[in-house]
C-alpha cells in the first residue's frame, strides 16, 4: 500500500474480527472495529473513513441494511462485504444496496489487501467515479458521455449498453469488474439471458479494441471481466 488508510471493520465474530483488525493494522492501516451493525452505523456516522469492510450476517442490523443506511446518507465510501453466504441472490442484493466488492469466507487476507489496494488506487486516479469524462486505453480514447471510441482517424459511436459496459470496465481498469455488478448496474437483473447478452457485448467490445494488442478484456473465471492495458514492461 502507498500509505495507511482509515478503515471501518464491522464484524461480530470476536476471534475473526480481532485477527483481521490486527492484520490490517500490521499492514499500515488505522482500523476501527464495531461488533454489530447498529454499532457500525454509529461509528461510521461519527468517523471519517477511506473504506468499510462489513460482515453480512450480524445482530441488530445486517450488512445489507447497514450499507443501505450509509448510502442513503449520500456516502460513496467503498464497501467490501465479507460473507459465508455464497448464494447468487445474496451477491446481487449486496451490489444493489451499494457494495463495491464481495469476499466469501473463508478467504486469504492477502486477497482482501489487494482488493483494498485496487479500490484506493481507483479513488486516487478518479477511475472509480462516474464524473470522469474520458479514458485513454492504449492508442484508443473513450469519451464517456458521447460514447465515442476513437483511434487515429477512426471514431466509432457505441450503443448505450456498449458505452455503459465499457465505462464500467474502465472504472475497474487493470482490475476485475464483478459479473454480478455489471449485470445489476446495466441490465438490472442477473439471469441466464442477461448473462448471455453481456457475453455478446463483451465480444463486441473486444472486436472494437482488437487493433491495439496492448488493450485486452479477459474473462476471470467465476468472477467477471478485466480490462487491462499492458505496458512494454508487463
């Protein structure tokens, strides 16, 4: 990590919460730990956090309700869910109420640190907010609002779904865009048919970007897609 951040951890399992708090502190972060959803909300309101890590199943207020209350305040603080629930419906609900990422228990804490680093990097570069008007992808330039993808003297006007999907991939540039988040944000539902539709749009975007081999969209098994801009060094 470039520098320590202020993180709110809300986790009701005593041993796991203590272990995770200590690990995050050893990694250079300042971590406040609340042990149920209601305490987590009160702590959030009275603090100033760079990111939140919420368990889903907690007493007094679960992670979903906690996130809804925080988002209702207008907060855009990144939120990562930790959960033992692996049902697709729960993941969809998590993204709908405002989660930025999801980790299923048990997990490797190194993965959590990498996810936090990716979130913080996007915050610093502005690629996690919708206000960015243009992205440079290798030799391509993508203007978000007019949905124009340009390279050299060629410009292509993208359809609304193509533009929305490419923007979401750009917001997670060089990281993973969760499949469920893309389906909820753009298609508004996660079904067999919308998943197949998104696969078709991913194929279209790959075709549009094929003239620059440094720009690739990769399938990330069981997770989603990654838009990467490769440099000569790697």
